[in-house]
C-alpha cells in the first residue's frame, strides 16, 4: 500500500472517529428518553439525526474495507467440461496466506525483496479487487503469483532451477546469448492470476487446451503477457508443492511476455517447459511462422 493510499485511509478513519463521537452523544440522549410516552417533535428529530449518523458511519466503514481490501476473495466459476457438461465451483484466493508464502519462498531461494514488498503487493491487490473477482468468475483463475520488480533473468533461472538437471537450451535461443537479452514486457512489481488445478499440462485443462489452436501472434494480440520470470517462479512453486514439472509432455508453451530480437528488426517468442530429464527446456519461435500447437498459460497481470 503506497503512502497516498495510507494517508487516504487515515483521513477516512478520522472521519469515522468523528462521526462515531457524534453518534455516541446523540445515542446517549436518545437512550434517556422515556419510552412509556410519545416522543415530541424535537426528540423524534434527534432520533432521525442519530440514524443518519449511523448510516454515514456504515458507509465510511464500507469505503474503508474497499480501500484496504479483503484478505481473500471467493467467486463462483461456471464453465463446461470437455463433454459439454456445465459445472460450477467456488474458487477462493487467500491473499494474506499467499503473501506470507511468497516472502518465505523468496527468502528460501535467496531472491532479495524490497523492504516495502508487502505494502506494494497489498496495494496492487487492494486496487484490483473488482478485477480479480471478475477474472475468477469469467476465466476460472485459481492461483496468484506475487512477483517483485526488476529481477535479473539469469539469476532467477539459476535459483529457480537449482537441483534440476541442466537446462536444455535449444540452439536458436542459445545463439542469442541465452537469457541475458530476453526482453520482458512486464518489469515492475505485479500480481499474476493463473490456473493451477488440473493444469500441469495445457491439455489437462479445457481453458488451456484451447490455446493450442491459436497462433502466438493471436495470443499476444489478445493481451497475454506471461513472462519468463513469471514462468520460472511458477514452475518452481508448482514443483515444490507437487513434485512434478510443468509442461512435461514435450510441448514447450509460448511465453508471450518474453521475446528476443529477431532478424530484420523482428522478434522471436520464448518457449519453456520440462526437458524430460528432470530439468527445464527453453526455445524460441518466430511469430512470422504463424504456427499453432505451442499454446500458452493464460494469465492476467495486475500492476
């Protein structure tokens, strides 16, 4: 939460405090009224005033809750499975739990966080509550990633693949200095909404399987921005929770938020997955080929 938001919350708290003091004075007088007789016009007016103050307090408290944001969000996602059967599920994302997990995760893997990492993430979460709710309801996202800003990709790769077999870097990517000149669309701190349940491989989940029929150009144009940094962090978290690598079927999904300079001032798009030997694999594809089959992990980035 940034300083401006904090000041705004403090002002709202002061307003609630003032209104509450006013209400208490009026309420004390009202409670002294004799209930065995009819109240006069002045007494009735005072009761009405107390009621209005109470409504104002409630309104400001609701605004405060919205400013701070709830610790978790629950939403109903209604969708059809591969057989066309409609089903509904309640998805809950617990921000506080994920924040604590993320701080510990980065500390364990020796990735330095800014002193205000918690405040930054809380601010992003609080400002995007409505968007998150809608994204869960419409796209079924059931996981969030809390990503610090300005991470160095070679360092992230080394730490997120520690203990794995050697990363298989395809010649096309390796010839371009590997990770060091990957261009990432999102560099600032952000929260990523993504799929986790039944999503080890794209083919396992209908929403992701549908991306296999799309070209990388179409995926980029549709607003997909998942970066290699996001993917490396997510695959490590997924591995530590499940003991399995993401995308271990030999299919390397596109990472639409990460590119490299290509020939003739063009660009090529990074691809990543498991190499089949207990480690990661990286490649890159030219969008000019207009090929389908790579697919990608759908996500929604919030900054």
